[in-house]
């Protein structure tokens, strides 16, 4: 699509946290691997617990009385908030490890092996994304949770779009999710960018004319479908590196898309992490 890198720089800047990523999750902590591992495990436990509570509450039959409905809805909102809050707590750890690869290597030795593949794929993807945005000093990266998660289509709805559109063109859903995250934070930053790109998948108007097929460039459904169509036309799924490079002509961009996509394939629950990272509430 040949977008200006300034467009990508602005998009990435919107994904960065206002707390230094290298900062500890508690002012009383010292920056040692044991403390980061402890913070990761605590957030992971909170995420699991909140997820179980959400699932249990959603599976319950609706109470017959008004007070029962109010009580159920309040419990569900608390569980959902705890889920999002655990994700954001874990984000601080992930960013710190992405900033300092030496620290990451030490912390990795203290975490369960099963949790490492998506974590390490994500930190590699973040480093590539920061490089693509022109960031040379990763210590300057900050964690910023300043968007409303409601400004995006619900994550379950997006997954349906990724899988449906990917199936039409044999493009794995994880690539569409990764691009949607990088380009617009799942539709929360729809542009137009400085280069003129628009919508959840940041299409240039001319490219949209060729691949949008009369759809709405601002529609998540239509733009994800067009992105799958474009990636297929550019060589996917046979040569995804080439297809992604044609989407944005930068090798670090390719590495970032590939890294996030690999993390999502290793553990699809990481989509929730990416989805809520920039948000508050």
C-alpha cells in the first residue's frame, strides 16, 4: 500500500503506555527478575480467576426478580473489570521485558514453559513495531491506557470477521487481527492518517477503490474483508512476508505482524490482551 512511515509512527505512538515501561509495577519493588516474574504470575492468576467468574456468571440463568438481575449484572461488571485490570497489570511486565531483552531472558527462566512462546513472540513483535515507528531508545516507551474499549467493535465480533474473511481467501485469522491491532488499535484510531489512510485496516483511498468492492472503508467487517482480499492478491497465504510487506513496505512492520500473529496462534487468548492494552475502564 506504500503508506508513509509517519502514519505508522502516529499509530504506534497511540499504542504506547504514560508510565515508563521499565518502571516497576510497585514503587516498593526493585527491578530484579524475581519481582517481574512474581508480578506476571499474580496478574496471570487474576486473569484466570476473573475469566472463570465471567464464564460462570454468563452461564447462569437470568434471575427471576429485579434485585437478582441487578446483583447478577453488578457481579458480572466487576468480574469483567477485574479481567481487564489483570490484562493491564500484565501489560506493564510485557512492555518492561520488551524494553530490556536481557531482563526478559532472566524472567523467562522463572516462568512456566507453556506460557513463554506467546510472551516472547509478543515482545519481539513490540520491538519490531517500535523500530518501524522510528523509536531507537526503547527506554522512552511509555504504557498509556487512555482509550475506551467500547470505541472498538466487541472482540468476539471482530474474531468472527477475522475468521470469516480469512476463510474466504485462505488467510489465517491471526494476520488480520495483528494488522487490525497495529494499524488502528482495533478501529479506535480510524484516521485519516497523515498519509490519508482510513478505517480499521488503514486503507489508502486508491487501494480501497481496487479492493473494497463497494464496501464502507470505516466498517470493521468490510475493511477486514478487503484486507484479506488484498493479502491474497499480494501473495498470501503462500508468501505472507511478501503480502505483508506490500501492505506496508517495511521489514520491521512485517516482523511485527508476524510476531503478533504467531502469539495469537500459540494462544488465542492473547487477542484479549492486545484488545484491552490501550484502554481504561
